[in-house]
C-alpha cells in the first residue's frame, strides 16, 4: 500500500531499502552468541541441565556457587576457584551484581550456566577498580552448588521401612546407624561404611547436628531414610573441617541399625510355653539351652547350634552377662523365649571381640533343654499301679525291668526294647546310676513309672557316651519281675525260725559231720519249703558251695558241730569283740 501521489519507481526503491534493513537486523540478531556486542538484557546459556532438579532458585534463596568471570574475549578477570571458596549470597538482596542476580533465577543444583551481563547490569560506567573497565560486558560461567531458604526444614524421605516396628526413636534414645553423607551437589564428605563402624549417639541431647536430631525421630530399626538438611540446621556458616564448607546443605542416607534407651531393662517374649510346667528355674539352677544370637537388625553373630552342643551354665550367679542371667530365670523346661538385652546388660560400650560392636542391643532366641538345682531329688510319677501287689522292690532284690531313657527334649537315648530280654539288676549293688536305682525301689511287678533324674544322680557333668554332660534324664519304667534278695554280706537268710538243733538237721546220716552233699540237700529243701532264701541272680549250687566253704573252717571238706555257726551269731560276736 503506498500514497496515491507516489510514483511506482519510488515505491519499488523504498521496498528494496526496507528489505536491506530487515536483512541487517536479522544478521545482527543471529550473531549475538558469538559476539553479543551492546545488549539491553542478560543472555543465559544453560549448557548443562541435570536430569534431576529438587528445586529451582527463587528470589530470597541463599545460594552457593563456583564461577569464572571473563570478558567477552575470554580473558579471565575473577574466579572463585582461584580463591578456593565458593560464592555465597542471597538472591534478590544485592549480594551480587544485578545481571547475575537475575541470571541465576530458576537454576538447579549442579546446573551450569553461562550468563552474559551488559554493563548497566554489571559495573556500569564506573567499572570495578583496575579489574573491570567502565562500560564492560561480562560473562559468568558458573555451577550451582547449594540452595536453601531460611524457611526450610529438614526434608525427609522414607526409602524403606520394616514390616514390624515395635519401637521407634524418641528423644534421649541411644542409636547406632550407618550413613553416607554428601553435599547437595553429590560431593561425599563422610561415610560410616568406609570406616566399617556405625555412628553412635544419643538423640535430642545435642550430640548431633540439629537436623539429624530431628530427622532420626520416629525411625525404626532397619528403616532407611534420606535427609536434606539446610546449613542452619547443620554446621552453619563455619562448616566443619576441610570436608564441609561454610553454608553447606547436607544430604544423609541413613540406615538405623540399633536403638535403646539407657533406662531400658531386658525384654522377654515367650515364644512357646510347654504345658504343664511343674517348675520354673530360679537363681542357682544349672541350665542347658540352645540359642541363636543376633542384633536388632536380624544379623546373626553366634549360635550354639553351629557347635552342636548346648550352652551350660549356672544362672543368677554372674557366670553369664547380666541380661541373660536375669532372662533365664523363671523359664520352663522346653520353653522357647526371646530375650532382648540393652547394651548396659550385655557387653556395654566396649562390645566383645570383632563380632559384637560397642553399645549393641542383642537378641537371644533361646530353647531351654533342661535345668536342675544341686539339691534336686528324683521325681517319680506313677502312671500305672498293679491291682494286686503283695511285695515291692527294695535294696538287694533282683529285678527285671523295661525302660526308655531320653533327654527332656524328647531325644531317645536308650531303650530295653532293643534287646531280647528285659534289663536286670540287683538293687543297691552300684551297677546302675543312683537316680535309677532309687526310682526302681518300692515298685510292684507290672507297675509303670515316669522318672526324672537330675545329673548329679545320673551321669554327672561329664555325661557318658551319647548322654551329654549335666543332662537331666527322663525314664519310662516297667517292673517285669522281682526276686527278693538277702541283706548285704549274706548268701542265705531264714524266712522262718531256724531249727533249734541245726547241726543235727544238717547231719542227715548222723555221723557227726556234714558233707557238701548233705549241706546242699538241706539248704535246697529249706528254699523249696519257703523257710529260707538264697541270694538271687546267681547259680544256687555256687551260692551253696560258698556257704559250705564259709562253715568248713579247716577246709577238710566236712563241717563239724564246732565249725558250724550262723552268720547272725558271727556278726554278734564280732560286734561284741569290737565293743570290748
């Protein structure tokens, strides 16, 4: 469209001039990246943007960044790297030149930007000393290291948490945790894993930086959390050592390993209680038990099962750590219980060897095999009583019996059923363990008993064969037969009054001397008529031979009236002489 009074040639000329001007303007626009020349505003080149951006810089935020400052020709005039400390300041509060203040907005941690700043947004017509001339365009190449705001709190992210959490961290609790610690830009400043040692501390008592004191609250053992802690809740404007610079936000990746309170007592959880329980353990008892020992995080550090034998000890007498000493009192034989021990009732701040760290809470899963007291007696439970019982077993009797012998956990050790005939023994003869000998007394034929024998009446501390040391034994007994015995030292006893004229009764052929044949015939007749009893469990002829020899004092093969004396009369004479 052109004025009506304008010639066509003039119009064509004006249109060509317009195209030339537009071409020059476009050329100027596209050449800014190479040589910006005079510009009215900053130019921002975001040449590295991290994949993850937790937050962007806003006005009022505090930032920490490294930078190189150059002129447009690339000549360096300033560098935070050369000074060895990053720039720190608040955005929008004139802590930095206006162009950088503006150019840093929206930036992420670890992002890299190149900001070109015109003079009026840099040092203007005044310049900056002898480093920056007046009216100079500046280029800042910077990487953002940190960002926070005074309104920030600890940012907590729960990575994982255990299914069961019976207790969580409270103030004054003592905790042990592993961690990886980094700055906001990912620079590692510390790691407990590298030291192979947990960080141990009381929570809420100023032992830790405020952000950790706050972030650990409510954690469960086994839980993993990710914390971002602003500087004013960490090490503030001073930083810490050479690893944590001033004004640094800290990132912690924490795994809670352990938790207790110095006021804690042991915790006992009964997992399985046998019924009935006729007796519970008391201080002074000797106990045998299996155990698995672990930390609160479930990692096992010891087990009696791997040694293939029980742990045996007295309880309540200081032979084991205090928590176990206490936790094993009041148990039943066969009981399974879990005992959780705080460190002050376990191995304390020092720990034990390389397996148990200091201040560790310990968990013992215990299976009680048996226990006994040094004064325990044989326990007898009659399970079947014979209806007709004319006589009962006693010392010197010869008996036959069946038995099963097992540990209190049910492990069978021996059984007479493995043999063709029942077990036999003369009671009181010292041929079987004392507890069994005692348990077989006062029994009727056909009677059945269950018997508990403590080790001091069994096989003692050393055990025997497959019987473990200090094992309490359980016997199931049945009396099969009974032959009454004779007192110790006797081969024959009278069940009725002996004949007044004994020698005359023995001297069958009345030749004033008694041969072995006469002696044997007479004794066997007394036994068959129920007037006397030979020592049981031996060959009758051998017993009679021994009796004859005892009376044949001159060993001539005959007994005279002067030689014959009853044992009871001999014992009386012996006692009389001893009294004299």
